[in-house]
C-alpha cells in the first residue's frame, strides 16, 4: 500500500500528520513524503517542518495520494508543474484525497470539476470558483476522490480510507491505536456553532 503525501511550503502540519498517523499503521503501508526537493519543508507556522525523502520526480505512482492544505495551497493552485504531477499520480491511485484546502489543489488540477467536495469553511468560495460543488460535510467521497474538511477532519478521512482498504474492524483497531475519542471542551468547530463573534475573532487572528 503506497501512500504518498506531497509537501509544499506553508502546508498545515496536522493536515499531513493526522492522516499519516492512521494510514501508516495499515498492514503493508509504505508512506513517502515528497516535495520538489528533498529535505525539510516548513509548515505554515514556520517553526515545525517535515522531511521529504523523495522528490516529486521520483514518485510516479501511489495507491493513496493525500494532499494536505494550508496557506501554501494558494501558490500551488497556480503551479502547473505541481498540478501536472497531481494529475499523473491520480491516474495511478486507488484513492486520491485531500485535507482542508488541499481540495483546492485537486480542483485546480481539474479533478473535481462538477463534483461534490469539501474544504475548510473559509475556502468555500475559492473551491467553487475552481469548479467543484461545495458540500458541508466532514468527509465527501465521489468515486476514488475523497475530500476532508478543515484540518482535524483528515483523521476522520483516514479512518474511512482504512475501512475501505482493510475493513471496518481494522479501521476501528487503528482508531483505538491512536486513541481517537474526541471530547472537545467547546462546541465551536463550525461557523454555525461558533457564532458570529468567534468567527470575527478568527478573522482578526488570521490577519
């Protein structure tokens, strides 16, 4: 099971690491972090980084492609070299997936034209401008294309993929392995639940 997670400047750490923590536990899983150049790729914080052990040119196929999101996707959707790579890998996959604004990359590559998809709630307008139909669900699957909503939804998506790849019982065992039993102290994980004041605070903090 070849799992490829492309990295790019200013990706969001959990978008990549959340799915990784689940999928790398699948029987026979081989995970590759790839980027345009080998080495450390910094996240959107500029502090944390992940090491790419392969270049994009060295990866020509995958069973599962996981495209993370983050502020860096805004440049990536205009990067024809990267988009061509995504299209080429998509031709080989069992599942082509994204987390958060990673769906913008899939859409910019033309893979989501006219299809239901999800993304971070703050990127809905951009996703639809790129040809997809936004669906306000945590995980959206259309054929072999699977998109997850913002950041933490990547864990949900990875568990759904694990069930498809290895069965529900294995997926449950992986959920137990990472003790994924969310009990957040607040119910503010969507704009509707958070309310206008918290949404405005998010916008202010985002700058």
